[in-house]
């Protein structure tokens, strides 16, 4: 093929000895061979395609490759479409799929530096936790694997390593997040089938269910360390907002993330209304605020609109989020307190689940009906009652939280030996 130098743009020279075969040359001198064919049959129903062959091949070798393309087309194949499909599949790694899942289902967005943020109004509240599990535990092990090549054995190996290093509960949590991501992808792809099956979990639901209820002396120790006036307590890593937030969890029995994002517009004369977007049950939840809870909230600042968050280390501009560091510092100071007093170390506890469970138990101890304490915790009421009873039970919840706060006060500040606590009446009053 005699190829003159092109003046500009892309120029194609067809080989008259082999139909559909030619040479493409750009103005920069880059060469590639092309094979033109019609896919999907002849006539109007077909689609014109151009397959590319590397220009580094000799003319003879390029002609051989062109004949192979023509042979595949004659057998009903479509080399261009097949190559495109292979290229798309090459970009479908486990990491790419999970990143797309986080973006579509959890409202995740990454900036130019790769930093992730999540939309506040997204229905999936655990998006940041899912991303953290993926980045720490999934991506390093199977992230680069093509999702279509992901084997069950690779997932099991990954879960074994997570269980050894982070515990079986974390392995199960990671498995649950991964299952949701792969199921989401399977619902959008005709060919993919998730390799996750029943029986891969490391624990059973009953085993994962927490049972820890804080004893009176443990509650007293927590409040003692968090009290600003307590001497010999290192408050360096225990911000004042965390100290108030942790005590509020006892007084209101809410979840950590629900309380940490408390803002001044959510508080009015009726109490504190947690919006549905932040609630697990996805409906607004009104929490009557007792005197003890209001003491933790404090006074509304004059510039509450520009500094809306109640619990914050940035003057109200951003909600508090440093739970782990502050909780670890709290545990250290409790350990020091107990050591000074010659007592045994306090067993591990969780600032959300164990506190809510303790609050539920204390309400029962204070004479609160179980159905009312369930509503205080914003648990879904089962059966017909949960469907048809739309009463807010504000007065009942206010009474329950007052009883809870009073009991916590008696635990934290026990009566003196010469003071006799009046017994509760049979109907739960008093």
C-alpha cells in the first residue's frame, strides 16, 4: 500500500486488494490499521463498525489480523462490541462497584482530592461506616479483583482475616455491607450473581445481641469523671461538649448520632424534635427535655443561626464527631479513679447501645410501663397497635424521662445513711 504523507487530520487509505481493510494516519504521523464491516447482518438492520489493528504490525501481519476479524464477523461475531465489553469489564473491579454503590445509594461524593462526603438527607445513615469498612478491610484485600471474577473463597479468606484482627462482629458487619453492595450491583447487571451465600457469617444474631447493663457504681463513675468540678481528672482529651453529650444520652435514651447532631432549630417549647432523616425508624421523634437534659444543652447562643450545633468543638459550626478519642480518654480516667480507690477495673462498655439498654432498664426500675419506655427509645411498636396508634404520648414520655432522670440523680448522688428513700407505690407512682 503506497501511503502519501497526510497534510492534516485523519486520512484513511484503503487497500484495493482486500475489501474493508485500510490504513489510518493522523497529522502527527500515528498509524493504525482498520477493518470496516457491518455487524448484525447486511442491509439497513446492520451496524457499520471499524475494528482497529495496531499500526506497529507489518502490512502482512495486519492483513492476517484483518482476515481473522472478517472470519469472526462471518460467523456472526462483532469484534468491536466484544472488545468494548471486555474494556468495560476491566473497569468493573470490586472497588469500582462499591464506590458506585456508595455514590448511588448512600449519597457519597468525592472531591478532586478524593475526600468523601455524604449527603445529609440520604436515607442510608451508615454511609460513612460502610465506606470506612470498605477502605480499611475490603479494598486492600479484594478491591482490585474484577467483580465478575470474585470468588466465594476470596471473601471467606478476607472474613477470616478480619475476624482474627478485628473480631467476628466486625467481620459480620463488613459482610453485611459487602452483601448490600454486591446485591445492588446484581440488580443492575444481567449476568452478575453475588458469591455471598447463607452461612458465611461468623456469629448468630442472638450472640450479637448486647446484654450489658451498667451497674449503679459504673454509672456513678462515668458521671463523676464527666463532672467538670471533679478533682484529679485529666480533661485534656475529654471536650466539655462530649461530657455533656454522654450524660444527655443517659437522660434522653437516644442514639449517639441523633444527639451529636442536635441543633438549636430542633428545640422548642414542646421539646427536642429529631428529624426523620436522622432517625432509624424514619419518622420525627419528639424528646421531652427534663431539667437535667436542659442543663446539658445549655443556653441558646444569640448567633444560633450561624452556629446551629449544640454539641461542637468548633463553636457550633460543625457537629461533634470525635467519639472514639473522647470515649478512650473517659475510659482511661475511670480506670485511674477505680485504681486510686482500690476497685476492680470497669468492664468494657459502649457509649450508645449499653447506655440505651441501661436507660430502658432504669425506666423499668422507676416504674415506667414497658410500652412507654419503648416509645421513649423510638422503637417500632409491633402489630396492629404500631400501625393504627398514632398518638405521640408526649406527656407519658415526659413523665418517663423525669423518672429516669430522678433515678440517675439518686444513683450519682446517693442519699446519706440517715436519709430513708420512700418505697415506690404499687401502681408505680412516686
